[in-house]
C-alpha cells in the first residue's frame, strides 16, 4: 500500500476508493508509515498529527460508504505549507514560536479541499515568513532534497517541505505559496510539478502574508494530471464545470499551442540545466510543438527591481511592524539582514514602483501576445549544498539567482507551471517553466499537461530519488 500511494495517480487513488479496493484510511495509514520511515531523514514537516489524519480519513470513508461522493479529492492526503491556517493545527510561518490564534483560521483554498473531505497529512516547513528561495530555516531545520544521496542540498523555498512531502510518500498533493517562485522553485529543485496562479485568482485569505500584492496560492504534485485535478477543485473559475476543464486538459496536444523560447532565461545556467530544457524542447518539437523565439522587453529592469526588494520588501516590513512586531526579535538572520533595505523604502518609492511594474507588465503581455506560452528553465542553478550557503554572501548570491527566472511571472502579473524534464550534471532535477499571460491559468495547465503527455511524468523521466528508494 505504501508503494501504491507513492506511484499511483490521484485519479487512480480516487477510483480505488470508489470501487472498494482502497479506502481513505488505507491511504492515511500508508502515508503515516512512509512518514515514520523517512521524515527523520527528509524532515518535510513542521507539524504532524497521525490521530487527526486518521480521523479525517474515517470521515471521508464514512461519507463514501453512504453514497456521499463530494469529488475527486475526497480522502486524498494533502500536505499544507505552514503559512496556511488549518483547523486545530498551529501556524508558525517558519518562526520559532506560534503565530497568534487568528492565523489558524482557514481560508477559501483550504475550505475548498475541506468541501471535498480531502485529508490533511500535516503542515510542511517553510522559510520564515516565506522570504527565501532556497528553503533554509535556522529555527526548525531545512528539509533535505531527496535527490542527493550524500549531501544535504536545498529543497527550494519558500515552500520547503512541499515537494519533499510528495517524494516522502506522505502526501499525494501539496499546498504552497508563490510570491517570487516559492511554489515553482521547490517543485523544480525536487523534480515535481508546481502551479503558480495569477494574482487574485485564488484567495490568499487565511494565509500568513509576505506581499499581498504578489502572494499567490498554488499546488505541487507528482504529475501535471494530478495538479490539474487539484486546480479544478480549488480554482473558482473552472470548478463550476470540472469535467469540461479536465477534458480540455487531457485532450490538449503539443501542436495546439505556439510556444516562445525566451533566451534570457537560459543565460548563466549551471551545467546541465539549459541543456536539459533544450533537450526536452527538441523532443516536444519533434512531437509537433510549434516553437519560436520571443523577447520580453526590459527583463534586466525586472531583475533590478527584484534584487532591490520588489514589492515584497516594503509590504513585508509594513506587515511585521504593524501586525507582529514581537516576531522581529526571532527573525531568521538571512531574512533580517534584508530588513534595513525593506524599511528604507518610502511610501512614495513604493507607489512609483507599483506604477512602473504595471507599465512593464503591459509591455511584456503585448510582447508575448502572439504565443500561447513562454518557456525556459525554471531555476537556472543546481540546488546548492546547505553547507555552501551557510555564510550570508553565498546565501544571497544563490538566493537571488534561484529566483531570477521565476520572479518574472510574479512581477509581471503572469501565471506559470513548472514541470520536471531531466537531471543536471550534479544529478539534480531540472524544471521547464511554462509561463502564460495573466488569467490564462487553465491554458498554462493544459500546455503543461500536453508536454507531460510527450515527455512523461517525473518518475518516468527522472526515476526515483536515491534517498527514498
């Protein structure tokens, strides 16, 4: 049963619960067994409650037993980033102590999953207040990237435990958040799929904020097919007609879309990263994909804005000072080292930056109007060894480089999906990012699924991480 949870699709697990060959409790027990066997090493979770997990599974089973079928995620184990409020679970947001009780309140994303009686395996680790690309946390420890058998490497952040929980076999889906790439970076670094939604498409109520303007809720999964199911349940635009959305996703082919390669995303990549993405694109082109090149204007300026704090710096500084000032005392040094820069931005500077970003977004959307998606490497660097980023200078260099490509979608108000396409020279996962215009989330999922139909899932293409075999 433990292997079934690790290898079966969400649709297959859902089918098993309906034909009587599986139960939600079976899945919960398998997840608990995998967690007990592996989490001491992989450390995906901040909070784990086997008793509550089993109780939720029994409720899902009891409903199915009397003919109450609430949807495809009923009884499916889902891990939740420890920024989300989840009933009866503390929220730490990566801090050394629990946030006030108000941050336990569930928002619309979690409630959508509750509405289908999904089960929650636990709360996964995050960088403190989600302000980091690598996944490190000095207070609670850093989850271990399962793709390196010897060295402790970054799992990607800030949703640090999300992708790890999927390979651990303790969850079939994972909730994360994405402000500069915090769903896509851990997905890319752990060889999983990650969806970054358009700003304001999914409510961020019930989630501890970093930057309310840029924060987005998202999902990680072991395949695009699984991620599409989760998207269909949570997304308020498509969930009124799940079947039509899912049929469109499954029916899409690579030849249906015009794909633009942005060469800027391929610059200064670590060995094997750009090559892995180009190899995948060559396979897609051979399968009928229509691929051209596209240039997004002013990406150098977008990068400068990101490196100087984006909007996150000002908004996070305002939040922490006004709402949780006591938590400044226990701030992660890698977060706190940026606080002076955050606090130095004036309200006038902030408003000027917002206006400039709106202009850049408009120009970027105009530039990509003739293609359905822009593609490139999700993360240009190999996940660094934790020991190599222990010092602030090395950490900041890797942190900024990791988010260089992903932050474009956030700052330019776009949506994106990352899919795993290979291993780099260091044997670590490589992600291909599919970036679409804001609001084209359903199309992004369909394109990613059409790519997956040609390239295969992570397990097909990458194999199994050495730390979970």
